C-alpha cells in the first residue's frame, strides 16, 4: 500500500487485533497486511505497543467527541460535576442511542470492543481496559448521571440499564438483521427509567 498513513496502520492493526487478538499479531503481520516492510512501519510507530497506545488515544478521543456532540460529560463526576448536574434524561437517552451505534457500527470502536472482548481473558491490562470501556466504567458513569438526575436507586437502575445495553451489543454482533436489534434496543431502554 503506497502512501500508507499512521491512520491506515492503526486501522489495519486494530482489525488484526480484533480478529486474532493483540498478543497473536506481529509487526511483520501488520506490515505485510499493508504491503510495506517492517522498517517502513517503524518510521511511523516504534513498536506494536506504540501502535496499541495510539489505538487507546484514538478511542479516548472518539469517546470525548461522542460526549461533546451530545453535551454529555466526558470525564468523571468529580472533574465535571457541573455537566453532570446539567444533564437531562432526554439528552441521556439520545446519547445512549448514539453510543450504541458508535460501539456497534463505527468500525474503529466496534473493532476495539471486539479486541477487548477477546483479550480480556489473556492479560490483566486488557481485562482492566475491558472493564473501563465496556463494563464497570460505563455502569459507574450511568450511576453518577442518574444520581445527578435524582433518580432513586441510581446504582441498581444504572446496572440494569447498562446490562441491557451490553446484552444488545452481543445480540447485534451475531444478528442478520442488525437494524431490528438496534430498534429493539432503543425501545427497551426507553422503558427502563
């Protein structure tokens, strides 16, 4: 691939990580997939770990952009208390629908989610990232939002809400009619709170 960019390398590497797992993919494999030498790849990134670190940065950026687009907090409650207090349920529901689309339809985010799902069983760092992005981190975020909205039993309802979201991620991945799954998700979350 001529004129390979840093972005191309990230995307190809993440696709390989999502398919085979991070540990199983080599720099040679990434370079080969791009039709370049390892030396050419090393002009863009120092190592496979450097590529992975840039994948994480891109995910953090994408998450922040998603939150900003819906006027939602992008950081923990203690760092953005005012934004938490200003969040409405309508805004939260629209944001949740957009996040479902982001994690299932956005190629980069979906591949990242699949990679973490595979790798969570292989090492502690990946397990921590899996928790941060896909399990305990989102539940804590929703709980903090619900508490800011004065929703009773915020912890319990946040767990229920996010459990449904997580369940529909899994259904979506294997569904033939992905649009139907997305519609069912949106209908289900609208009846939770």
